[in-house]
């Protein structure tokens, strides 16, 4: 990996920089300045995991003014003036100070042993990251190269893919993230996932966990960086038992991969794998929650397949009329299933080219859903029979196709009952 070029003459400019540590490529920033700015000592936010400041001044900087242990300040020693070359710069810093809230275990001679600003920044940033994350959040020995930000989206897509080619990212990066056993990289098995342990601990302390707090804990506290914090939180929702849901902010802009609008005010385990990937969900997600009861909005993605006029509710108390209409829609579905079942004997003979196995399978899956007596059982049975609303939509479409064939099947049924075909 080639370090980004730095402009050591750009005074006071925060320059983006990257440093690899523990199997992850961390974004950060490097600053060359002749004057100390108190803002350089503030807590790191966003996708910035280290800050290295080269202070071309002997002015005293109090370590207490550094609010984050991932900020390192290299300052000139007293009695030296600003230099014009990298060699002179290194000499000035050799006689100066290296300041940080934590012990970096790094001498000035080691810090400036490299040839030029990029090498200095890499050495110091690596020491900062090692002191902050002594136990890396991923298994670095299981990756060939540091994890890149864009790889998180590839892994998320692989987790919900069924084809062998599409799951390549899971085989490649899943073991390092603790998503799979190295011996079985095609099988999702997060027993070794350090991020999942942290999420469970946070949820054990409260029923509702703010997204911003959980995301920062994983990204900055554990050291996953933003994209992988998002990946782990979404994956946790997909596979957690008991259920965990993501509450969405009003007017959210999240969409499913098929470009369809995401209905409701929450992202549930069956919808999370279908989400269109975004590394940053901070504007759309408010919290993680362990649901205490079945909410109308949680059932809405399935219910909306039966009636298009079903809509989200702001308060659960306002879902009563829609829940009643859902029961009526289920009764209608049950009637359609009975009519379709009557056509199965004819379809079993391959009539009209409709596969009998497909017809029988969709009816068998839809029947328990249609027999639901309340909202709770409806959602439980829908989840039991279908991995996603898309799968249920496919069976409902097959059911309607069977019903559309009934007028053409009736003559065939009459001939089937007449041994002479009259």
C-alpha cells in the first residue's frame, strides 16, 4: 500500500491520510502548522481515527488540551527555527517533543527514521492506532490486505446472496470479521465476531440503544471504522435471536435493493438483508430496539401485500382499524386458497403448463398465514413461512395465476371425471 502524498508546506491544512493497522485501513489526518490551534486537540469525529500534528514551533502545548488519545503532536525543541527541507525538519523534530495522552512507546529517533513526511506520519499514526486498539477488532492474520471501506458493502451483499460467485466476499473477508469459521468460510457463523459481543453487551444494559451511540462505540471505540460498524449492526439485526429491530426516523430515505420503497418505521430481520447498502445510516436510523410486542409497523411489509391501502401509524393505538381490515383480508385469502386447492387435482396432470409442485408449495406456505387469528400470529407465521416479503409476494402472485386459470380448468376437470372423456 502506497501512503498518500503530503504537502508539508500547506500550513494549517488538515490533509487526509491513511494508515494500515490490525488488518484495517484507517482514515485520519495530518497537519503541518507553525501555530497551535486548540481545535486540533478536540475529540475525533466521523471517519477520522488519528490526527498527527507537526508543530513547527517550540510553543508549549499542554497534554491536557489533547481530548483524544489518538492525537499526536510533534513539536520543535526550543532554540530552533523553521526549516526548509525534510532533512532539516527531521533534525528540528529530533530535538523536540512527541506529545500524546497515552504512552505511544515511540522515541523521536524512531518516529523520524523514515525518509520524508509520509514515512513519519505512517510510523506515528501506526503507533497511535496500536496504543488505542491493542486488540484489533478483526483477525488480521486472516486477510491478505487491509480491509478497505468499499469492501463492507461487498460483504453485506454476499451475506444475502445465494450464488457461489456472489458469496466470494464472505469467503474472502468473513473469517477476518468473525462472521465465519476459517475452516467453513461459506457458512455464516458469528461466534467469533467481536463486534457482536459489544452489541449484545450494550443491549443488555437497555431496551433502546441510540444508533449514533452504538455506531460510534463500534467505529471509534472498538476500531472497526464507520462502514464496518454499519455492516456489523445490520448483520446483527439480520441474525439476532431474540429479535432486534432498527427504528427509522420519520421521512427516512432507505430503499430496498429492488428500488422499492421501504414501508413502516422499522427495519426488521427479514428486511435488513434486502436493504440497499449505505455505509452511513445516521440520517435514517434512530435506534436499535428489542421489541416487546408485535407492532403494526413491523407487520406492515407483509400486510401491505394483501391490501395496498395499509399505511404506517405514528401511534400503535391508531392501528386498530387497519388490523381489523387485515383480518378481513386474511379471510379473503383463505377463500382464495380453498378455490385454488380445488384446482390442484387437474394441475397435477400438468394442465396448462403450470407446475403442480409450484402450485402445491405456494398454497401450503400461504395457508398458515391465512389462518392467523391476530396480528401477532400473522407476523410470526409470515416470518416462519417466508424469508422476506418478496418471497410471500411471489407466492401470492402464483396463487392469483392459479385462480385466473380456473375458468380454463373447469372443462378439463369435467373430462377428468368422465371415464370416456365425454
